């Protein structure tokens, strides 16, 4: 009789620990769950996609550039046959990004797309940056910027430098083709 009680107690404690550790769906989990789905595409982008002339960068911009290790892209293509599914997936992503662990960095509109940039971490050291863009015409895309010792302040200065940089569009082919109608 003692063994079943002990087993039951162990099971309940384990279940409580597992439930207590769950913060809900994370962006990483969302990526993994949808990377093989039909209307989604995933691409791992090399940091070399951005060709920056480092001689023209300030020290903080160089530090930010070298702190980025990889970029992961997940996109959902919208068409006339999947509007309801698109709206449901868009709502899921927005709900994930509303979690208080994702800190707001910047939000703006670019042409027909809304762009939101958030980060995980604190004001001095971010573990991950998230760039989320959505358009009612094409769909949405999420880029996870992963690296070491990334600073939100330094990354903002790097974003300024990137505006004037050359982007190797041949490496973006899969993403650009994905969103073409």
C-alpha cells in the first residue's frame, strides 16, 4: 500500500513541477512546431548576408556585428485560400510576443508591413532579438537574431549602419520567392 501512495505522490509533484516551469508556448517552440508545415518556410541565414565595411563602423557597431552568430527565419505566406489559418497563426505569434519576457525595442510601419522588434534579456545583455513583420497582403515573417553578449543599445547603432550596407540578395532568394504572389 505504501508503494502506490509514494508513486502517486511522486507523479503529482513531477506534474506540478512540469506545469510550473511552463511559460506557455515560446517563439523557439513555435519555430520547431511549424518548420515543416505547408504554408510556412524556414531559412537559416548566415551573418555574412550583410556585407559591412567594418572600417566605417564605430567600435560599438563592430561589437554588435560580431556578437551576432546566426539568424533564423520563419515565414507564413498568405493567399486567398488560407486567410482564416493566417489570422489564427498571426494571433498565436502576437500572443507569444505579448509575453512580458519579450522586451519592446522598436515598432514601425514600412510600406504595407508592420515591423516589431523585441528582445529577450535585459537592457545590458540580450540573448535574442526578434524582428516580426506582418502584412495583410503577403503574410508574416519572424527573424530570430541569436548571438553572444548582444546589447540592445549597440544593436540599434548597428541597425543604422545596416541601412547603408550591401545585402547579398542572392542569399535571400528563398525568402523573397516565398513571399511572391
